[in-house]
């Protein structure tokens, strides 16, 4: 479980200049030996801290270790009522 941070999801969104806000991931593409994964995704494009337009049919491909190292902001919205519990988080580009 990823511990909650101090930012509200709204504050995290407002502090993001340009990004993809992922709301859904599809498929299963994970190599447990290397940590590489590739999955389909959809969500919304963020432009100047606001949701600009819907995005669909994109692929997110990364190594899980790289993903964890690139987390640069974590929201305070951890919800423990589901089997997958995670607050909103932001993953930097580099």
C-alpha cells in the first residue's frame, strides 16, 4: 500500500502543467523477471492544471522500478474500502 501524502487530488492536479491523468488501465502485460510492463490506458489530458479533453487508446510502457522512482507527488485520498488501495499519485517524465 502506498501511504497518503499531503496534497488533495485537486491541488495535485492544479500543480501539474501538462500530463496524462490515467483513470483506467486495460489488459495485462507484465514481465515478472525484468519488471517491464505495457498496458492500454485512457483518461484525460491535463493542460495548465486543468482537465482539457478525454484521451483513449494509448499505451503506457515502463519498468516498475522506474515507475516507483519517478513518483514525485502523492495525494491525501487513500481509500481503504477496495481491494486495490492507492492515493492519487503523479509520476514524472524523467
